[in-house]
């Protein structure tokens, strides 16, 4: 039972830094993110890798893939569909997302499911244009003894300059257990109109309880 819960926490506490939240992709447009994070878990280094992809099937439907791997021992791959829930005149919007996939511990694979509701809005200020997103999710993985509730908050700047800041706060709570969290301040570097490099420093509360260096590439197509 302890091992099952440990597996759950490792798999589900992983960040989804490229999530578009309430924003859908335009029909025919796509997005791809590849990320790697290294943690100094004394006396060794640990690592996590992730892949996130989206494609606009229709103006009211975005399809995607969310995959994550930790130390080649645990991870998941999830296919999802996102639908609009609300589009406000003031720029705010909300969306629903449903996903199904699989997760593993070593070579043992089991089904997993996720439902999410997201809200996002753009804003302006003395620093320029920016955006804010909140994602609330419920995940269930067969073979584990707890559901997981996640709340992720992300804010960033989208001004037309080479460097823009971004801050992510991610939380996860398994049923009847304490809240896990991570905080990741980052800098988004615009390499060209369709390509960005994201450099971040991550602080996690557990699995591992450590600091990490994160590197991501974002590509729109």
C-alpha cells in the first residue's frame, strides 16, 4: 500500500508547464513542448522529462497528448480533448478537458483518467500584456488507492520582446494526504516567432524535496 501511494505521488505531482488551460488552438494549428528537469537530491541528481502536444481539430475542440517520465521507473501518457465552456466579452474564458491514458511503475501498466476545468484571461499593465490561467483537475489511476485533486496557477507576460517572465504554482493532494506543491519562476526567451526557450528554477516539496533546473522548448506550427 505504501509503495502504491508513493508511485501515485511521483507520477501525478509532475508539472504540466505547457498546458494551455482555457485557450483552445485554432483549427489546423498545433503546439509542441519538450521539457527536462534535473534535481539535486543529495548525493545524486535525479531527472524528469515530459512531452506536451496540442492540435486544433475544430474551433471548439483541441486534441492533445500529455506524457511524463521520471527516472525511467514511472510515468504516464494521456490523450485528451478540450472543449470551450465560456467566452467572455472581457477576454476571460473557461474550458473543460477530458483525458484517458495509461501510467506505469517499471513494466507494470494500468489505465488512468483525468477531468479538468480551466479559466484563463489576458491582462494589461505597466509591464505590458500578460495572461493568467487556473487549472483544477481530478485524476484517477487504476492500481492506486487514492484519487488526486490538482490546482495549478500560472501567470506570464506576453509582450513582444525577447525575454518575458512566467511564474507557476502547482499543488496536488491525494485523498486523505497532505498537499504537495512546486513553485517554478521562469524566463521565456523568444528565439523566433514560432519557437521559444523556457529556462526555470523549480522548488518541490517532495519526490524529490529539492531544487531543480528546468529547460523547455516550445514550438508552434
